[in-house]
C-alpha cells in the first residue's frame, strides 16, 4: 500500500488545524505550495459551479479539452482527509477524478479507490447517492442497511441509494476496489442528507420512525447487489468483445445512474471508432495501448452540425491508469501489445440517455465484429430459429428477434 511521507502528513495536519482561521489569500498561497497532485486542502468540492459574463461557455470546454486525459497512480486529487467520513485506522481512500480537480475533467462521474488491510474494515457511513465498487483484489463482505453481501475479485458491488454501508476484508491480503459514482448528480438535485451515525437532537419535535424506502421505486429491493462474472456473458459487438455489468439492459441489477462494462481488445487489435454524447472514464485493468480522440466542434447555423477534426490527439495508457474521454468526442482504443489482451473497464453516467442522447454513431467497426454468416439455402423447418436475424441494435449487438 503506497503512502505519503510522514513529514507531508504532519504538515497537512497542521495546515488543516489552522486553515479555518487563515485569510482566503493565505489559504490560496498554501495550496499553491502543495504538491500538484493534491489539490484540496481546506474543503471538499461536491459540485463545481460555472459562471460567466458571456453566453458562450467555450472557454470552459477548451480548458477541459486541454487537461491531461490519462491519470496514473501518481495522481491523487483528494486524499480523503477533508470532507469525508468513512476511513478507519486500517483503511484508506484516495481519489483519481472528482469535481474539485485542477485541471478539471468531469463531475458526471467520480472515481476513487478503497483499500482495506487484511481482516480490517472501514468505519462506514451513509449517503443518498448510489455507488458501484469493482473489486480489483481480495475478498470480503459488505453490510448494507444491516444485510450482508459477500464479494471477491472481479465482482461489481452496488451500494444502493440511501444506504448505510460498511466494507470488510475477510482475507489475508489487501483488498482493493475501484469506486465509480455519479454523486454530483444527487448533490445538484438537492439530495444532501449524508454522514455518519446521527441522532435527532430534539426527539420531541419529530414523530415516530417511518420507512425511508417508502419513496423508492417499487421492486428495487429485490434486485441484485453483487454482479459476479458468472452472471454476465461476453458478447461480440460492433465495438468488439464486451461484458456488460450494469446498464438499462440489466434491469435485475440495482443500479440507476451508471453504465459499466468490461472490454477486451485482442493483441494488436483495436476497438470501433465511434461517438456518443456522454463522457466516459475507462480504467485499464491490464495491458497497455493508446486512444485516439477526434474533437467534434459544433457549427451552429440554422441547426446544429457536427464538424469532426481531421487529425486526432493520442493518449497513451498502461495498467492501472484511468483514461478520460470528453463529451461528444469520436474515439478509438488500440492494444499496443502483440502478445497480451488489453482489458478496459468503462463507465458512463446513464442519466444522459434520458436527455435524448441514447445512441452511438459508428464510423469503423472493431475488426472482431463480424455479421453472422447466413445459410445460402433455407434450412429445414426443424432447424430454423424461432425468429429473424435483425441488424445490430444501438449497442452494436446482433439480435435474433423472437416471433410474437
């Protein structure tokens, strides 16, 4: 488990102790002297604001596009020492992507890591936003609202909306998870009730306990909270080999805000070249390679027209890195190895699909995407499928449509 130096930890504790009493100008000076990979000293940014004297927001878009899109283990944008509540003496949380980053990438998704020492747990807390944990290493269990959920490497664990939760490492090695969430969406919508165990200060002013989940969508409590590799299937799509962990096509999984899938790119191969409006964060599970990004500019005439750059930018990555794909960007991923597959974990904020952006534009299919070979002659009736082969759906899947 990597760690900051004892000297740096001590200095940061002193800064935080006196920070609330310092003038704003002094705070800014102290933050400027802090190592650039640590950006938040005095407060945590839950939602980032945008304000301007001009109607065009191009300057903000340009700043985001100029930010480095690949971040490795050397980038810790938040060490969870301010504005967080769940770590114990034997657990550690650190952030790779958050709303308070400088340079800023996104707040549609937040990405952080959790590590638990062997036999340890964190302190637990509650928040209204949901989160998904991809288990990178180890085995253990969760306690969510008093219920136990076991997990191991390769599982996707769901912390549901309005959940009091705590993580436990049951093994003899460090347990590590990658956490992905659309937390800023909840905060922006005013769903702010979060924290550690709390007690109502004035019991005389409130009535008896009522069921909080009475306002939840009916049936959500019966949905799956741990997705195992055996619960999923690899599919060949226009984007190549994909294993969906949670999406709108997995209604049995208790996730409403993010879509997550795993992708495997064979040695020397590539993904499709495609475009979607949502931004995307990919974590490199194994392998190395690069991603090509073509910026899409908006020509606003009598209607919107997309103008795609003729030359892409190149972004190299290796195992353990996160790769950010900005909104409305044509992109394609390449495996640089001739021997080992490239494995990526992709996440998008699902809510953008409810805003009318529920489609993918393909400019080039992955080499592995092949249309099924249909027989030249009709097969005997006893061997014919009970449906008709249809063109690929929006995800690039070849679908056998069942007869009504």
